[in-house]
C-alpha cells in the first residue's frame, strides 16, 4: 500500500496545496508554522474521519481545530495505491458530521468506485483510528505507544487467533461495562445504589422500634378517655335533669311569690283607702256640722274616722321581702359548666390520641411495606453480587487466556524491538522488558521501573522501536505506509544518526513519509 499524492483545498492553515509521495522515503522539511502536522492530520482524517466528535472540549474537537476561521466547507483528496489499483479519496467537511461528504474514485478511470466505504481507513488497514495512531502514525507528542484490541487482533491474526483477539476487547469492554454499571465502585452502579437503599430502609425501620407496644398503649389510653367521657356525660345528664326539676320548682315558687305580692299590694291599697277615709270623714263632719252645734254628730264623725284608721292600720300587710331561692340552681349550673369544660378537654384528648393511633397504624402498614422492600432489595443485591462475582471470574479467565495467547508472540515482539533498538543506538536492549500485555518497562538492578523515567530522547527511541515491533508483528493484507511527524525532535546527534539508519532500514519494507523542521532529520 502506498500514498501517492495529496491535494488540500482548505484544511487548517493549508490552502490549495499539492504534495507528491512517489518515493519509498518522502521527506518534507519546512519551518515551524508551515502546517506539517496539519498535513499529517489531513492524511489521517481523509482515511478515518475526525476524532473527538463526542468531546465536550472544543480543543479536543478536530473538526473545529481545522475548520476555516471564516467558516465554510473544507477538505481535499488523497490518492493511494492498494490491492493493485489506485484510488482517489475525496472528502469535504461541514460544521457538523451531517454536512460531510465522501466520494471514492478509480484514479485511473476517474469513475466512481464502491470498492470501499467512508470507513476506508479501517477497511484498508484493518484497524481503527486509535490503533492507526499507535502504530503507523507517529507524532512527536505521542511517540510512545501501547497495545490496543485492534493491534492484538492484528498480531493474533498471524497465529490463527484473529477472531479470538478481535473479540477480546469487545468482550472485556462488555464485562467491564457490566461491572461498572452493576457494581459498587461508582455511586451510579446498581449495587452501590442498592446498598444505599438498603441502608436507608434500615435507618427508617429503626424508627419503628417499639411500635406495637406504642399502638397498644394508645388504644388503652383511648379506651380510658372514652370511659371518662361516658362517666362525665352521665354526670352531666343527671345534673341537667336535676336542674330541670329545680327550674320547675323555682318557677312554681316564683308564681306563688308573685301572687302573694299582688295580694299584699291589694290589702295595702285597701288599708290606705280606709286610713284616708278615716282622716277625711271627721274633717267632713267638722265642716258640715260645726254650725249646727250638734256635738254628738261631731263626735260620731270622729269615732267613724278613728275606726276607719284603726281598720286600715290593722289590715295593712307586712311588707317583708319575697325572694325566690336559686342557690341550688346556681351551684348546679356551675357544676354543669365544669363538666362541659371537662368534656371538651376529654374530646380534645381523644382526638389527639386517635390521630396518634392513626399515624402509628399507618406507620405499621408502612413498616410492613418497607420490610417487604428491604427483603426484595436484599435478595436483589445478593443475586447481583453473585452475578458480578461470575462476571469478575469470567473477566479474569478471559484476561488469563488473552495473556496466555499474547505470551506466544511476546518473544518475537521483543526480538523485533531489540533489533530496531540496536539499529538506532548500537546497543543491546537488555534493560527493557516486554510483558504478556505488550507493555514496556525497565529492569535495572533487579528493580522494575516505568519507561517514563527515561530521558526524552531515550523514551522516544523506545516508543519508535515498540511501534515498529508491533507493525512487523501485525498481519497486514498489504504493508502500510508510515507517517512520522517530527518523531526525532528529542534525539541527540548520535541517536539522530542511528534514527536515520533506522528509517533507511524500515523503508526496505514500508513507504516512509517524514515531516521535520530540521534539515539534519532529513536523509
């Protein structure tokens, strides 16, 4: 497989730019700011499309990074040679993926071709964009690499285990997703949420302690209050009957008293009349008979007057106060009022106790429901734990199987790494260790260390050698072309000379496209 040419209509800072790649080694040496990394990214995007489309960060979205600042469509084409034919891949890009276009042409006839889809990068290389970036696409900011499912699958394809290795990442992703979704490692995991709900229910149920005895006490208290109400109402009824009888007696006594008062008034009026006549008659006799000089008549008038006055005095009634005795009624009324207040107080007490009993009985019903929920959640948690245990064991077994499989090509990978390392440095790579997961580490003085402790230059050398070891071990349909964007920026002069030897060696098997701003990096 070869990259033949590139035309950039608009992409990032590049405009209307043509590039030919018709050699085994094509070097583009330009100053910083020319757009070398942009050109490398353009080739990758034409094959695989943009990365970071789902990212929330604008800086991680390639679409926005390479879009024209003034807006509008952008893109171009690349021409490749694959499977014995030349193809021209054309893409244009819009503000969103829905505005993108893809077209494939036979480069010799200029006729449309349906040999590949817009997933042409994956279809040609047999790997996705991530694995592409970790193998044949080497940039100065990402020289070190690591194995991916796609890389493992490509390596495994050479040993007849392609399907197993290709399925491993998917299976592990599904198992890991199930563990995260169902486990308690995160708060959002089902088991974590179940445990939180179980804890919450147990806390709520603590509030129901002693509830049955509380309900019994409330019922007894209510029965006592109801008995008090019955007694008070009976006392009140008896007093009201007594008051009714007393009111009747008082009414009769009042009538009698009023009758006596009317009789005394009548007698008093009669007595007053007699006395008045007793005074008037002697005076009349004196007036009438004074001239007649009849003493006997005057005396008779006087006797009559005295007799009338005496009769009036004797007849005049005694005027003692006549009152209706109501003391008994007042006491009864006070007692009835006291009983009414007591009755109201007992009703209030009964209402409060009844409300408490209703709440307690509702709580008892709620307690039963909560205990049912607790039992159900506890059972679900137990089943989920067992399921997660099986998933964890399955993941462990899968990992063991995968490590057992990758261990078979661990030796060939390390041999290829050592060979490339010797080409660059002229030294053996004894201190480097490659494990069954194809991860690189250092072992010096019997102590294993991360390769990140290496200097920038040695770290980049290790990354380049590991990438080339992966590429050699991967079972390609066609040997891929390699894109190197400033991969030797951290190397000193000695190792830079070795890197040039490496590129010449690699170009015997692969087309090499290298970008650099330093002429000394160019062969």
